[in-house]
């Protein structure tokens, strides 16, 4: 950060070390553009606040995403991508990839995913080629959504593309030129505020206002994915009491009808979906583990009781029955007023007036 001095030696606010940052966001992997669409619902912060400079300390942000760009692609839109690939961009950039990364080496012809054409040959440029060209030059590389982070639905067993997550493609030990590992922000789609908050952190880091982004072993931001769905769920108290829902529409714990919340790293039960409202278990839906590296294969079939749940819920059953009984007794006791609150001439609160030298009751002197 560069510090400027006003007249008469008065110090002013520090200028960001980086004044402009480009965000090159490609929704051109094997996906549905769902993460791009989801992020338009973000409010903390909103994508508009980031781009319009409404957040103090941020460098100016230029967003390049063909779904959100006024040009929706085309030669003018592609200029910045070619400039970045050739090292001619006038500012650092954050590369965001959305969608699974296909294996372009397993077929003799054609391609699975591409964006734009090579100006020299007129041939499509594959997503893999863009990643190869841009990732080493980026300030940071972000995988938006579970497809980009771990492969997701497109990478499930039996798929013909051999697709994978960004870290599987670049390598889990990949580092950008600034030493940053890949940043995974999973979700199907990504929770809107999780994505914009991660971008906000990286932009502050580019401006010299934040330390290295903290990530877990799966390269997820630790403050967003450090807790399970269960730990933030309003229904968790029912689980503790072994009080389970047997059908949808019940306010009780949903484990018996297929919820994977106790073992899934996700903050949606705490954060909600839009403006703090919504989120799967919050509105009666089970957690199908869409933020997890093993999704979807390791969590199917959906809506069946998870394998471990039958054992853990059986174990908690006896404990839960005892707890429910004890709490019912206590609830019955504290749901009644104390016995001395009544009309009549007798005072039964246990109050005893003080007596003084003459043995008569007296009011204590004021201090």
C-alpha cells in the first residue's frame, strides 16, 4: 500500500498497491451456468457492489463473463482473454473457472468444451488450452461450484468425458505466480455470498489488505466450510434427542429421510441462500452433500437414510429417550409459576422483616 500526504503534512488514506484487477470468469466448462446465475443473487457483498466500487479499499474491478457481459461473447469480448494469455493485460487478473474440466486427450477428434476461436487458424480454443495459458499468469485461480472444484455431476461414474475438477487437472500442488493455491468454492450451485465473499477476500489480498487466504485440505476457504450443515442446523436439537422426521413436512431432524447434514461441510444452514433466507434443511429439504468432493457418487441414492445414520441414530436412540424424559420433567416444573404468587392475607414468599433494638419491625435506614 502506498501512503500519500496531503498539504501541511496531513496523512490521507492509503492507496491500494494494486489499483485495478480483471476477473476473467469462464462459465464454459461442462456445466449449466448455474454458478454465474447464482452469484447475481449475492448480497453480502453483491457483485454490483464489487464492480461499482462501493466497498472501501478495493481496487477497480473489471468483470469478464460472457453470460453477464453486455456483448455475450464475440470478438470484442475475447480481446481481453487473448491479451491475458499473451501477457499483455494492463493489470493483474483472477481466473475463475465454472464447470467440469473435460479430458481432451481421450478422443481422436473434436472437443468437449471450447471458448472463442484462434485468430490464426479459426479453430475453436478448448477450455483446457485457456486454462494452460492463463492459470500460470493469474494472480489467483478460483473454481466456482462443485463441478469446477471436484468434477461434480458431470464427472460421476459412467460419464464419457473423463472430466474432473480444476485441481485434478492442474495438480493439487499447483501455485499461481503469486504463490496462491487453487481456491475451491463448491456448491451445486455455489452459495452466492460464499462466492462473492471469496472474491472479495482475494481482491483485498491483491490490494495488500489481507493475508494469504486460509484454505483447508480440499482447498476450500476455512471460514466458510469449516463447520458441517448439522452444526448450523435448527433441527440439530431434534437429532440430539433422537427425535427424527419420518416424512417430509416435519420440523424434526431429517436424517432418517436422507439428510447427509451431519457429515457435510457447508454453511448454508447458518447463512441461508438469499439475504439470510432459504437453504436446503432450513426450508424442509434434505442435504444431498452437493459441496463435497465425493458428490454425487458417494451420496446416492438420494432420499435414502445414509449408511452411517442407521448406526449413529440407533446409538443415540437410548440416550435420546433418557434426555427427552428428563427434559420433559424439567419443562413441566419450570412451566409453572412459584407457589407464593397468590392473593390473600398471608405472605408466603419467605420474607422476614428485620428487627432492631426495640424488637419491633422497622424499615432499614437508607444509606
